[in-house]
C-alpha cells in the first residue's frame, strides 16, 4: 500500500500541521512516511501545500506531480492541483471560498463544509482536523488509536489538553462528507 | 535500535552532530539550511554535552573558527548553502593543505550567484573537483534521505578523523526541509582531553616538555617540501579511493537501461524506475553515495552491461563527466537535468529516458 497525498490551501489553515499529524500517525502505525512542504517563494502569496506519502514500502520520490488524493482548501490550490489527481483518484475540497468547482469525471470528488461547521461549533482552531476526518473516513490509512498517538507526538505537551477536541473534530469530519456528482 | 523520530533533514543533521560527540558548530544563517543552527540553539547542546554552538559574523569567520577548532583536534563543523560555501573555499583549501578534519554541510541551492533558495545539485563540481585552490579533494557524501542526513554526520566525522581531511555533506533544500522517519544512534560522549591527545597526536593542544612543537600549516615555501606535501595528500586520496567508496544499486540485476543519480535526483529516479517498469521498460538505478571517492569501477561494471545510461542531475551536466570517464564510450550516455531550483518530476525523467536513450 502506498498513498500519495497533496494537501493545499492558505497559510494558517493548518495545512502543514494536518500533514504532520497524518505523517506522525503513520509512523506510530509503523508505516514509512515522508512529509515534503512547499517552502520559500512558493509560500509567498499565501498558499501552502504539503506532500504526504504513507506506505508499507520504502518511499521513492518525496516530490511528485500526480497524487492518489488531493485535499484542497482554496481556489488557487484547486486551479493548481485538480489536474494532478491520478485517474480514479480522490479529491476532497471545502467549498467555502471556491468559485470554480471541480469538474473532472474520471476521479471521485467529495466536498466537506468544514469551515462553516467549525465556525458554527466554535472549533475554528481544529478546522484542519475536521477535513482530516473526512479524508480518513474514505481512506482509513491510520486507525483512531494511532491517530491519538500521532497527535501526542506532533503536538507540544502544553497542547495535549486539546487532543480530545482534535479527535472530536475528526469524528465530526467523518459525518460531513458529501459525494459530488459531476454532470 | 536507537531512537525513532519524525524529523526534517536539517534537524537530523543537527541532532546527529550532538550525538556524534561534536565539540563545536560555527555557522552563519542562510536558507535553506538555517534549521541546523536553529535546532542546535533550541536544543542547547552546551548544556546537554558541552558542545559549543556559535553564530559567527560571516561564513569566512565560521570556516576559520572551524579551522582553529580542528587544529586543536576538536570535532568541529559548519553548514551553509552555495553562496556561503563559496565564501568558505579559502578556509577549506587551507584545511585540506594543513590536513585537518572537519565536517562541512552544503545545502545546495540554485545558482550561480545568489541564485534561488530552491534545491539544486549545481555545486557538484565545486564539491568534488576542489572548489578552492590547489590539488586537493574533499570526501563528499550525498545523502538521499533524512536517515542518511543523520548517518552521514557520524560517518563524516569518522572519515574526517581517519584521514585528517575535511569532509563535505552535499544536500539540498528538499532533503533538508522534508520530514521522514529517522533512527538515531545513541549519544557518543565528547572526547576528553586525554582521549583527544591520544587519538590526535598531531593536534595543537599545548606543548608538554617531552615533545617537539606541533606545526599546523599549509605553507611550505620550499618547492621540494611542498611537493612532498602534495605527494602525501595524493597518496591519502588514493587510499580513500581504495577503501571508502559507497554506492547503491536498485533493480539493476535484470535492467537493460540505467539511471545514474545522487541525492534527491536518485529518489526521483527511484520513482521513475517504478513508472518505467510499469510501462515494460527494464531500468535500474545506480546511486553513488560517495561522490569522492567516485565508484568508478562499479559504475563501469554495471553501466557497460546496459543498452544506455541516463544521468539525471539538478544541474546542466556535472556528474555525467565522471560517469563518462568511468565507463568509456562503449554505451550511450546522455544527461537529463533541470536547473535553477526546479526539481524534475518522475514522469519527466521517464520521458527523457524514452526520448534520449531508447528512442534516440
């Protein structure tokens, strides 16, 4: 099993930390992982993205141009990465702020209204974990037990009291997914 | 087994340095390797092991602090990125001439000049063919993973002291910035003064009454003397070439075509190998891990069994010269490169193989 994922959005949405928590959870579950962030000039202009690879085997290239899954959180990232999903692959996006919705017919598309839900519940800090919940519902790469360990490892100890809130957000995300039919 | 962590390559270098019993790090910040000193400062190794971490006023000062520390037999290092490494060349040449051990990390960025901060392999010539003036070589290690960033620090210090020569780790921003699993070796205690004097009788540690002065210099105005220095250095490089070559072969056994690549390019070629094999193209990967000493005979033996060889580098064609010198002209050898901080995609590499080698 190898899952190649791009997570992309605005800086501040928790894109890099979502990837980090996923990667750490993978490590805890004894998987091979790589976490490759965009850095430098790519980061200017407000977009942030990270490539996360989780595999049972040694990981080859940490840098890719096509992905099994794209998790997309803003329009710029939609423009850049919708075309990078492998045929038959998965695209999850938050429609908040999206002006041009994805329209590929050869991939599976789901929307997750994580920003709205996080706002309603006062959980905007764990918005990214709602999105991660949606992804893990469709691709259960790491079990809740290892996700818990991943959170413990990737969050500094002073934030460990927030782990239950993070886990609750993941559960909310799992129920929030909607399959999108492209006509 | 040691401790398992998920860590950035640059941080792995810093943690490995502390654990390798490094006595001192001297550096000046430059992207994309500033995490090395940041991590060291945050870890406070001066409290953990007594290791000194100092931000110098410039790269020139850093390398000369390394020169000074190495002269006293201490395990010392610096890290920088391409333009900073260019500034250090005088000091590196002096250390090679004075036969001093040190570890230098170059997180190569796109050049020339200030260039960009994105990953590149354009400093291959500088690292492998000298860089500074005079007939000297560095041992050059090319890590391709965060694990190797860790391992090469320990290996680099071991080789530097074994041969009394500066060693360079040639990495780049991508290997430095990405996180992967890494298993750390246990803490090696820093050497005591007694151990240092025993292991490094050449070190300038203060003159006891029962021995002569120690001279650490790269200056010998007598040409005959300077020729002796050069002959000694060349003999040392020959010994290194005979004993310290490291390389990796992936899927080469049944291969008809071969990628040759180091560092990050090798990781991309590994993916390209899988993609090409899925299309029915039997291709393997030869990855030099030491760039000096270069695996001349090994590359010749494997490469000359192939129908064609594609050298993939993030530069305009540097290591390909060594591949050609190693293999001779029996087999077609072509180059594929992206420059200036652009990382080639695995698909691009497969296309290049099809167009330049198989179809060409």
